[in-house]
C-alpha cells in the first residue's frame, strides 16, 4: 500500500476534508553513534536429546560505533545471570544468531529470561520465551535441505555444526600483543544453496564465507582486511586462515 493509501486508511475523508486521522510514525534514520543496542530473540529449537535452546542476536543501531558492554548491570540476563554467555562486544547493525542459551527442562511457556542492555545511556530489554510461534530449525533448511557448514579448528579435531558452540567448548589460543596469530579453520559444506526465488546459483559463488570478529573481552583485536586465504582439499572442503592479535573470545560467522 502506498503512502496515500496509508493516510486514507488512517482516517475518514468526506468531500476532501479529513474528519479524523491517525498520525503515522516514521522510523528515525540510524545514527553514526550515540544510539542504543537491543537484543533480538531469533527463536528456540529442540536438540537431538529433546532439550531446548534459545537463539539470540542483537541490533546495534549505530552505523559507526562498535560498543563494549561488560557483563554486569548494563549487560545482564536474568533470572540466573547476569552471565549466560552473551557477547560483550557489539558490532554495528543487525547481527543474527550470535549466541545460544540452554533452556531448563522445567522452563514453562509462561516463564522467561530477560536480556537487558544499556548503551549510550539508553536501556532496552527483551524477553526470551518458549513461544510456539518461534520454534525454528537451525540445522536444516526446508527448501533444499541446506545444512550449516561443519567446522574444525584442527584438521583432525572435534567438529562443530550449527549454533551450538559455547564459551566453555571454545578452543584456546594464546597470542602475543603485536605479533599476528594465524587462525586456521577447516570447513566442510554440503554445497546446497537457495536464494528464496529459485534463481540459478552463480558459478562464481563460494560454498561458504568466513568472517572473524571479537565476541567478548577487553582490549582491541584487529584482523587482516583482505579475504581469508583458502585452499580446497576436496569437493566442498577447504582450509581457511586469518591473522589476528590480542586476547579475547572470537566468533566465527558464516
């Protein structure tokens, strides 16, 4: 519906005179800095053992301001927190599926966790609930059966697939300030892809892309600006390597 249609639907027009009207709110444009960060509840899913997990992201409304918000009064999940593995470093824009929160077995649909964030003096809170409308399937896409890449941090090491990684299971790497640290990653993908429009896939499209970012911790971490170097081992399999420095928790994004 166009803007005129929205205005007409909001009020009653008689002889060209508006008898009543409802004001339409227009979202403000994103700021470069000084704006808020809001958690984003993506949904929840069942694990193979029948347990349940919340999947959570966030929206940093600033276009040029990454933010560090330590765990505490300004970054907390309650009850049971404040620390439930959420990020403390917030990239700009909308970041999808950044972390998971295990759901207790006795958690009822009427129960909720609440994630509260205070950034630039503005506080936002979102609930995490077992709403039936938010059940999701993050391990297999329904249209063509696409599944998340399988990754390893050692060539013969333990595999990880889908949004199940936790800080407790993250591999440790030690870096020296000022000295680049190589971050090799072995990745296998099923080579299935859908655009949502059934358009043919470009032959130049890579099976997966890797982006590294700081997730938690103090200090500044930088990464090579160029694309990750990769070499194909066999069909759908590759080894990717990035350089970085610093001490923190890092996150790999598809």
